[in-house]
C-alpha cells in the first residue's frame, strides 16, 4: 500500500481543514516545499497536493506551489483543486504533476472529462470521490449531488480510470478514524480498481487495517501534522 502524505494549500500556505470547512482552517507551515522535502527525506515517494483556493473558485490558483515542489523534489505529485478546463489540465501537467485528480468535472461534465482522457491518457488521471451522507459532493465539498460513489466509479473505470480516491467528508480532519467499511463495500463492488483511502486516518494500526481491506494507497494529512503518526513509523510501508 502506497502512503501518500497530503499538503492542502490556501494562500500558498500548508493548511488543514476540519470536515472540509474553510472557516475551520489551521496553518501548519508557511512554506509547503519545506513540508514536501521532509516527506521525501523520510523515504516517501508520492504527494497529494490540493489547491483549496482552486477547488473553491473552480479554477487553478496555486499552480506555482506545484511547480516549486515538482522542481525541487522527485516526488510523484497528484494535483487537484480547480481542474475545470483543458487549460487547467495543461497547467497541472506543465507545472510538474504526475497525475491530475478530478472531482467536480467528472460529475458535472462527463463529455468534457472523457475528451481529456483521450487527449492526455486515462492513466494520468485520478477520480476523486468525496462522499457526504452517501452521496458525492463537489466544488471543495460545497455542492451536493445525487450521485453515489459506486455509480461514479462504475462510470469511469469503463473509460480506463484505474485510480480512485475516496474521502468521507464527515470524517476528514477529525482524527476519529477512516471510512473503512465504505472502502470494503466499494472494493467488493469494484475489485479491479486501485482505491486510495483518504480522510480521518489516525494511527499506524488503521493503516494496517486499510491495507488488509485491499486499499492500494492511503492519503494521510492531519495525523502527520498532529504527530498521531510519525514519519519514522511509516518505514514498514516504504
């Protein structure tokens, strides 16, 4: 299972939200590159970089942070937040993203996203499935839909998408545990996908449980920043 530390960006700074609420913001570091370098020095190979300003605005805002981290580390970066046009996809890849993670457009404009898959290659995209009370939420978790996570995954795995990450918004940033039962249901219904767990992960033991459940990766944020999980403890996954 691949461990993927998260850096969420607002105003160019490394922050974490609680339950996706922009009003419940905590700044952890003024320099995201400094944080990324710590992850790389610990032996981690991948990074989940989220442009929260972009997610809220519907267009990429913090591409310069992506460019800076990509230019000074060898981390594989999956970048998300505000990917809404072909130009924003180009900005993402030109700024150094290995993968571009898409949520809102995958839900709201299937035809446009399908065009991107053909032009750039489906293997370069990750579909982000953010779930609240069983239904997909988009635009930085500010807009609800009637689509279920099972429907969204089913729609895009047939188009060549292999990687999906799923966040239960109700658990994100609370350090109360991840949505492991939801992940088991997803993998039971869609066993061929690479499912990346995200949100609420609290302990090393929980990472072991997610691996046993069949998750291909796990995104860790607040647990690292609050030292519930230390970088040295992650050695068993490297």
